[in-house]
């Protein structure tokens, strides 16, 4: 069976409550989410495995960046007019009351994730789709996290197993809550990535309660703390892939590679890629 296209997925969104009022095709043929005075779009940051064949030497970095290793997947980001934004900040700037209500925020978060899934899978991208979940959403939804989104993907005919839910650093800071969230999302077929608020929190992500599929940390934070080697060593011992994000330049990339870092994402590789 051929995978659904973006127009086909937008048509399916038209049959779902809430999504039918906002999801549409834009002039380029990509899906967008229309809100009063705002139109949200999708773009994707590649996550590279820099140990794979094809990774260039840094002397030719600028010329061969498009062939830098293999892509593990893509981090979805929200755009307005081609500029990457936090959708919650954007809506708050338009209407300060719009995200004050938790139910409105949950709806907006779900809208953004559905939009990114449509554009990702409808464009037949390969690899995994990494989707961030807002801190207030994981606190506002009382139980069964992932149930709603897995049902939406099922209606679209899309595979939950290719979606990685990135849990916010605030959730990672609470071990018991983190264990519950991880089990809940994995129960509904998703993979889970824990975003560390600081290097020391890596000790909390692997426990008898739950085990994430990926760990993420800001590259600048890890480098400043001098903890890259220790983080890589721990992640290797517990066999959980570790992703360094926010890699800004070749110097940071080189420093990370010196400590056998495998997975990276950030501005050094490429600008976010629209649909």
C-alpha cells in the first residue's frame, strides 16, 4: 500500500474534531495550521549519526555538509512566515489569554504535533520524527499520556513507532513522574526521549520504573560543564543513545567527536528544512 500524501492526510484531518477547523493546504502544497491572524507551518532539523561512512573531514565541512553521516531522523519545529518560533509564545503575543487556559494549550500542542506528523509522513521522509511536548501539557493531562495522539495517528494511518516524544526537562527533573510518562507514551507505541535539564540528571533517566529510548542534552551545557566524556560513557553503559543538540559550530562539533559522540543536531549542520 502506498503511503498517504500530504493532501490525503489533510483530507483525513478534515474529518477530525478541532483539526478540521485549522488544518489546510498552503500555496506550496504543504499542510499549515490556521489560527486567527497566525498561520503555523512545519520545518525539520536533521539528527545525524556522525560515525557513519560519508562524514566529511572538517576541512571540507562547508562543502559536504549535506552528506554528513546518516540521518537518525528529524526534529520538528514550528514556523511562522519561515521563522522558527515557539507556538505558545507566538499565540500568547497575539492573545495573552489564549494560552492561559490549560485546555487551550493542550489543544494547541496537539494541533502542532498533528501538523508536523502530516508534513513529515506525507512527504515520505525517512527515519524518526522527534516531537517536543510542552511542559504544561504533560502536567495538564491527568493520565494516559499519548492515548489521544496515537488515536489521531491511527486515523491518519500513520505509524506511532516512528514517532519519538521528547519529554521536557522539567519532567525529567521528577523521577517518579518521568517514569509514569515514559511508560504511558511507550504503551501507546511511541518512542521516548528525555531532555536533560543538566548533565547530572542522566542518572535519573534509567531505572526499574522506565527506560527511555533516547537521551538528549544541550551540547553547550555539556561542554561548559566538562561532562561530555562522562555522559557518553554512562549512556554507553546503559545502552541508551545520547543526542547532543544545539551544536552551533565546527569547533563544538570537533570537541564532541573527540569524545566519541555519535548523534548530533543543531545549526552547524544545516538550516531547518521546510516541507
